[in-house]
């Protein structure tokens, strides 16, 4: 990768132009020596690059776990509301990040934000059937046989859904695991059985659980182990 791109891709506040200026002014060292050529090809496996005397820990992609609060939209831009990208801290921002999957504005919980298009595709593609687990609070008690109805795969607007797993927590609370992401899916599933979702929180994506240490609005990078679990999600359907 070209040195100017290498630097600007890792720091949200360093543009490609700034990156070239920093390189030409000798602030960037490769393997301990100043490199003044912005076009220098960095070998990602073997070259060590430092900026202002600090090693640049190159990450080809970022994977961020956000505990989304209510009132924030899952979009890269929105004219009216704050977006998930606007609430992540500046040190985790960089061009190309987007939410891999949408939660409704009033839904809270786990949103994965990444710039890895291939990984996002692998969890978003309708064919991949990746599991997403939610906590659901209902207006009325869970209808009789709801678990069986959802396990059979109910129909919404004439379209049959994949089987969903419902686990009762209390009279009006349950966990629900679904394998697709249709528009307002969980709210519409409960509407179809005469109930209403009053609170919805996503707890897991592809076998990775929302970190209980993250309060609403907070985020952290995924660990290598968590990234690998998501990468292999298709293997444990
Ligand atoms: N199902 C819904 O109805 N809303 C969400 O935000 C996620 C799943």
C-alpha cells in the first residue's frame, strides 16, 4: 500500500494531502528511517511504520460494537436525527465505516459498525441466515403457543418467515432469535399474533454477545476472537 494512503487510512483527521505533507517533512519513519516519498510501497507484513515517533498499528478494517441508544438512526447520514456514526468517539472514526444492519430508531442494543464490506455482506445477505438474538418486552402477556407459531415460521404479508426461537422470560418478556432481517420484523411478528412490542434490544449478532460493560451510547472494538466468531457464523447455523 502507498505510504500516504497507509497513513491517512488509519487516522480520521489526517487527509491524504496532510499525509503527504507529514511524509515530506520527515515525520514518518519506515523501519526506523525517515521516508520522504509518499508513493513508497509499504509491505504490510514486514515494514514497521511510525508517525511522530509512535508505531502505527495498521488495521485493514475496524469492527466496532456499539450499544445503540433509542433516538439514534442506523445510517451513515441523516438530515434530521443523529446517526450511529456520529456517536462513536473520534478516535474510532474513519472513512468508509457503516452500520452492518439496521435497528429501528427506538430499538436499542448491539450494532456492528465496520468498513469491512465483505464481512458485512456475509452477515447481511438474506442467504446467510445469521442469527440475531433480541430481548423483547410486550404490551400484553405472551400469547399461548407463540413459541410454536414462530418456530413453524409465520407468514407476514404472504411471505413465510424462517423459523424463529422464542424463549419465555416472564409473562410479558422473552428472548427471540431470528435468522433474517425483514423490515420491522419482530414488531410485525408480534402484531401478527395480536400483541405489541414496547421495548426491543438486540443482544447478539452471529453468536457474539453485546458486552454487558457497554452502557447505552458506548462502544468498543471487537476482539480478534469475536471477529472470528462472526466470520465463521455461516458454519454454525
Ligand atoms: N425487528 C424490529 O421490528 N425492529 C428492529 O429494530 C429489529 C428487529
